[in-house]
């Protein structure tokens, strides 16, 4: 039985099957499903599958999410699986965008303008001053916000 899980940042945490149940149920609800007991049964099948596949190793979040997709498809819940996959992809995209934004902020804070293209992209702003850095924080934050929440993903990638 699964008791621990490896999070995305490498930390181990206590495994909670309720999170899988809720994720499956929310995906099912988004396509018109309403059977919580079925979500529970599917979650326990996911746990059994992970127990067999990992044989005593601590599973990662990604392994569990992959198993949820596999079980949903195998058990005939293709629409729920599609909803789950789309939600998972969106969360991954947001996580990556947040990571990218934090990297930009780190560069703005700790690098000199001569080492950082972002600080030098506007000749009217001195990127090494406090005010110049604050202006860049705002513009880079707004840029990331628009890419994540306003623009269509296909337009943001262009």
C-alpha cells in the first residue's frame, strides 16, 4: 500500500488517496459525471496498479498522474480521461510559466545590466537603478500574466 509520495520538488510527503479521488471526480463532473463512488473505485484501482508496478518504491506525482490516465482509459472513461489530461496539461503550463517568471525576477534582482539582456532592452531605462529594476519587474510580470491568462496558448507561443 502506498504511504509516501515524491513531490515535484523532490520532497517526500504522506500519500493521500483523497486527492486522487477528488481529481477523478472533478474531471468526471466536468463532463457530466456525478458518481463519487465510481471515482473512489477508480482511485483504488490506481493505487493497486501503482503498488504492483512500483514494488515497494515510493512513486512520484507524475507516475501517479500517468496511472490515473491509464486506469481511466482502460476502465472506459475516455471523456473523463480527456478532461483530466487537459486539466493536467494546463496546470503544467501554468507551473512552467511561474517558474519562468521567477527566473526572470531572479535575474533582474541579482544580475547587472551588462550580464542581463532584459535590463538592457530599453535604452531609456537604466536597469541597474532601483527604479529601472522596478519598472522591469512590472513589465515582465505583466508580460507573463498576459501569456498565461489572456492570450491563447497558440498566440503566446508565436
